């Protein structure tokens, strides 16, 4: 059995849990067209979300606060944060979203890695 899986994003929204057989995180790549938004406000029971802005610009509203997002930004939202993402009116936004259970990380790379 191989120790890796490769997935591919086809634009729009691609969730990788099935493609990659994920067991510890939910990962998606998402593109919103100019002027579009995620069609709902949401929070989570246990999962924090990390948003990595890969291209374009937009805003996210977290608990009523508007936060500007541009390529290269990384945003973490705690489980209880009520959030919704919007693309700019004149530009699309592409971002990766990583969901993991809050407080589940036991070790960072420097302590968890096995070299050799």
C-alpha cells in the first residue's frame, strides 16, 4: 500500500476528503466569481478553519466584522466564529480552506518529524 494520494482541483469547489482519504482534516479549494459569495453564514461545533488566499481578493465577515482578504493572506477562524466569504465586486477569489478539530494538534513538525 502506498503512503500517499494525489488529488486534483477542477475549479469552483473541490473537497479532498474522498480523493485523498483524509482522516485528520477537511481540505477544499474554492473559487468564487467576482461579486459571488458563500451562500450562507456558518460556524462549526468543533472545527477551526484556516483560509489561505491563493488568488484574487474579497472580504470575510466574522461575527459581524468585515476583514479584507488578498492573495497571500492566511486567516484562522475559531469554531464559534460566524463567517461568510465574499469575492470582490470586480475580481474573483480563490482560497484553500482547511478544517481541523480545535486543540487537536499534539506536536509541531520540529518535534513530530522522524528524520531518515
